[in-house]
C-alpha cells in the first residue's frame, strides 16, 4: 500500500468494520470479542463451547465480511469497533 498513510489505512479498516457490523452473526461477534482480547482459537472455542474448527470457520467468515486478510487485521477492526457496541 505504497503512498497511503497509516492513518488512511486505519480509517479504511474502521469504515469497513463499521459497515460489516450489521452483517455479523451473534457467534461471529463473540469470536470477534475473543480475537480483540488476544485469545487463541482454542481458547475462544473453549469459552464458547464450540469446536476449534468452527472458530476457524467463523474467522474465515469474519475476514471476508470485514474485507481483511489476516487475524491481525481482524483484531484491529475489532478494536475499531470496540468504541461501538461490540
């Protein structure tokens, strides 16, 4: 992303995250909270009483809905949404 400032990229992430929020399922929001808290997939799965593979499927859906490519970007988007009702 050459030529784009860090601030611009962060704004884009916040905007994408805010737009995706209504599209998230309740379980995806719970997974998002776990990622924001720095939990591993295994820990999130245990907390939610679901399989780790199910958490991975939710992570894939979250990345698609938030238009991000990796877990770190999901965490950044989750942090941006933390000021809203996540």
